[in-house]
């Protein structure tokens, strides 16, 4: 599916996750955040940078990883991205939703 | 004489010993396998033990029986791997040198990772069924339990055999129905994922099972602690779920040996090349089965497919040839759905489970993603296949190490 975010046309799946990370820009991330009713702050972007780092190294993301990330603790993570923090943060970061078995 | 050492004589280690003994020249290679326990457990049987479907005897055998005679078997705890010296230290301070090392130490539960889980109520009204002890204690509890809130809970991913908790919920439904007390048992399935089934096609095909069996779902639940005094599990978003009987899958971690050796990640899993099974840190160390960090299911069937490719790669490594980048994450799992029925799923790193037939395209006899009695018979036959073919490294006819797309309804 194509979608226009921050004047850029991007490809997303049914759930709204970017299917091509190369289309991601900070502005795109900002637009997705707005749709999720999240106001991005420096702290939010620090988390996104951490997520990008993990993604580049093909390391799986997890709540536990966040605990050890040194960026924030889990309570703060929930406060920054209320609801499903991992799902929302990865959507804003423009990477696939953390996956699992079936 | 050169040394090939295998750490762990579980499903994967035992398979590798059997594969390699016929492929390596006995006069140039000495194969050694080490495990801390005498007993080899049939872990898939732990799912059935709590429901009195299998007896304790059916899930354990003497491990040595499955190790070929030409392989040296050491029963001892492994203390540390020292990659710089190509050396393995055992608990008794004994040292072993290796030219090639295969890590196959699996994964185990770590209930101590969650506050309140392994407290005074452990194995009293908080149980696991991923260990022999847990499954047996739960069986005894179920035999006398008169009903209440049964909560089946996954702490965090990844876990081995990711479908086992759901199968457990289905079997619990059947078990209490047969006992005539299903109306007194409230079953809730609590998961950190966004659904009991998380891939779209599986959700579509299978969600009816939860409704049909009246199993409630609590999703996106990331546990912070167990309030064992008030019988509640509480997550980071402050959601609370009450239980009378909690059956949890605690955090799964690799053995602490890997932490001591500096070879593990956050969860003590070994960073491993997902196509070749060579470890990222050392060229002469390979890893197979549940101990790796591969984004594949941690299952016996996966270890089986990996073993065929790893055997080939060990031979190539010895001949200084380029390793085969062939492992595709192929998994093939039966899912017990209760009442003598089961499902079968077949998938890999990129292809989600779809409908179709297996292993013969268009013929079956096993149907993918659909409940049937014959699938259940397949699941039950798996025990025989496990002891007689799988861990002995016998190729299972018609099932290839990489996933086949034939006979499947892709899109
Ligand atoms: C409830 C349940 C149901 C399952 N159902 C299925 C199913 O239906 N189908 C399927 O395919 N798979 C299933 N599995 C998964 C399957 O059992 C595992 O994936 C498989 O056993 C992994 O093999 P492994 O060799 O990697 O690890 P394991 O078989 O666990 O072996 C690891 C071995 O290493 C040894 N070890 C570890 N550390 C040390 C140390 N420091 N010193 C000495 N020895 C050590 C251990 O003692 C152990 O024997 C199930 C698992 C569970 C728990």
C-alpha cells in the first residue's frame, strides 16, 4: 500500500508499518508518531536511534533489551510510547514489527 | 589425532554425534560429547505429562544409549569455553582441547528473572511445564484441583516450542471437559505478543479455536512481577490478571556457561550465522539448536533440519571450502488442539504458515493449518520418530531440510 507522509510517498503494510526502511526519514517518523498521538521529544528520538542500531545489527528487539539498553528503563518506555511501546516505537522507526513464531 | 567436541547431548548434540560418526574418519578424528545429565528427556512429552496422557517413563531414557559407541561420552558439567586456547573446562577441572567445537547446550527456563515467580509459591500454585520436575508437579496438582482461574502465561519471547503454551491451553480445555468440571475452570491465555497467533494467515485460520474452546486472551502483556501473595500477575502498564493456578513459561535463556565464556548475548544465546550455523565470534565454533540466537523457532524439528546442513558445513570447514549458506529457518510443527485433533504448520524465516498439504504436494496425508485427526496421529507418532529416527540422525523420508513451497496455497 502506498501512503503519503510528510509529502513523501512511502509503502506500508496493512498495519501501517513501512515495508521499505530506505524510505524512512525523521519527518516520516514524526508523521507516524502524530498518527499514534505521540509528541516526539529528544528522549523519544534517543529510543528510535537505539532501535535503528539494533535493526542494523539484525539483533532482535525486546522489552528486556530496552531494560539493558542504557537509554531508558521500561517504565519510562511505557510512558513515552503508551499502549504497546515496542510496536509503536518500531512503527515510528520505520522498521518491521518485532516478530515471533506464528 | 584431531578433536571434535560437542557440548550438550540433548536433541541437537545427539543428532550431530550420530551424523558425524559416519562422516568423519575415525582414525583422524576423535569425537567427544559432554552432558551434565544421565537422562535424555523427550521434552515434547512435557506437554502431555500434566494431563496424564504420557507417563513419566515415556518421556525419559538413558542418554548414553543414543550416543554411538565410537564417540566418547563424558557425563559432567561444562564450566567454560576458552576460545583463545581452543579449550573446554569441565567442572572437575579437566581440560579438553578441540579443533572444532559444536555448542548444543539448548535453552532452559529462568523463573528467577521475574520478581515473585520463583518464590514460596513455586510449584505450589505457580508452575512451569518446560521442565520434567515442573510438568510432573503440575500433573499432581491437576489430579486434585477442583477448578478456579487457570492462567497460562508467556513471560517473554523467544521461548522454545513457541506453540506449546497454546497447545497446553487447548489440552487443558479437553482435560477439564473430560473430568466434567470445565464449567468450574476459567481459562485465560496471557501473552506479550499481540495475539495468541501472531501471523495474519494463522490468526485468520485459527482464531476460532480460542472462541470455540472459550479461552480468554490477554495480549500485549509484558510482566513486571508476580504478586504471589494476592495471586496476581502485573505488567508494566499496570494491567493485573488474577489466577488461582498460574502456569507460566518463564524467560528462556541459554546456559550460564555461555555467559561465563563471553559467548552469549543478553539472554545467553550464541550469536550465530543464520545460514551457515558458524558462530559469529569464532570460525572453528559452530552452534545448533535452541542455544543459538537465530530468528527461527526453537524446536526439535528445526534442530533436525539444521543438523543436515551443519554436518555438510563441518565437512566443508575441514576441507577448507566455503560454507554452504543454506539454512532457511525451516520449521515444521504439529499443534495439538485437544479432543484427539491436531494442526500442522510448515514455515521458514520468510514464509509464514499457509494452508496446503504435506509432505506430498496436493496429496498430504497431513493437512497444513487445518485441524484433523491424522495430524494428531502424526504428533503422537513424533515420539517414536524422535527416539528412533530424529536423534539418531536418520533422514526422515520426503521431508527436506529447506522448506518446500510445493502443495502450499501461497497467497
Ligand atoms: C513442553 C515442550 C514441548 C515441545 N514440543 C516440541 C514439539 O512438539 N516439536 C518439536 O520439534 N520440538 C518441541 N520442543 C522443543 C525441543 O524439545 C527442543 O527444541 C530441542 O530439544 C532442542 O534441542 P537442543 O539440543 O538444542 O537442546 P536440549 O535438547 O535441551 O539439550 C541441551 C543439553 O545440553 C546440556 N547442557 C546445557 N548446559 C550444560 C552444561 N553447562 N554442562 C553440561 N551439559 C549442559 C543439557 O543437560 C541438555 O541435555 C518442545 C519443548 C518443550 C519444553
